[in-house]
C-alpha cells in the first residue's frame, strides 16, 4: 500500500488534494476527525483528560470541548499536556487505521495531519506532501470557510508554523497560488500522479 502523508498550515488547500486521493479510490485518515471521535467515544482518553484537568463533562455526559479549551488555552503548560495526550491517542488510532487499510488490500491511503512530522506519523509514509499557500490567500479562505473576521483569521495564520517548516520536512511541496480552485485541483492531481509513479518505481 502506498501511504502519503499530507500536512501544511490551515487554509492552504489540503482538502483539494485529499479529494483527488478519494477520486482515485484512496482512503483518507483525517487526524483531527480521529481525535474528535476519540474524545467522544474513547473512555480511556476521557478519563486521562479528567485526571489531568478536572471534571470536563457537560450535561449530556460528553466531554465539553469548550470547557477543556478554557482550562488549557491560557496556560502553556496545560496546553502542552493536552497536546501530548491528544497526540499519543491520535497516533495510536491512526496506526491502527493504517493497518486496517493494509489488511483490506487498499492500494492507496493518506494521513492528513497538521502535526504529521512532530507526531512521527511521517515515518510511516511512502511520501509526504506540504500543501502551502501565500498568507493572504489562506486568510481569505479561512474567512470564507468559517465566517470569521479578518483580524482573527490573521491571528490564526500567524500562530502556525511558517510554510518553510512544512516544506523542509516533506518530500514534495504543493503550492496553492492558483487563480481558481479548478486550476489548483489540476495541479494537485498532477502531483499525485507524479508521487504514485515515483513511489511505484521505488517499490
């Protein structure tokens, strides 16, 4: 199975590349979605979070993400603890999903993770791609996608690692400076074909 790791800052266009993977019949593992699913359904993760941060459940019995956020976002040490716990649980589940797809005989799968490199998930991959875009493009995309004001969108962009970081740690770079979404889709498709051809040769 060819496993491609996809990373990059928010608003760069990773979803477009993931759609192209799906169009080829590939499986997509979204690490954000994996974490949120664990937060809802994994008792061991829920207990560990409450052990560290106190009662976190809302009236419905589920972990209240806003309450958790209020506790950690003003405290760098607590935020680091949360990131470590969340990352460990997400990596374990992602590795299990990769093995499931391998057993199913899938030819292609991807891991979409902002912390692909930091988590060590990049080491599982046949190839890694940094999807980047100019900051002003990312700000426009985030504003349109989430309906947030420009100053908040800029604060989100500036809080993330620079695009050079992602490029330096990945085997391929996909730059989203296209005039249209369709043009970027074509560019993403072409890169994906290049990766598949190159990886198949290496195997």
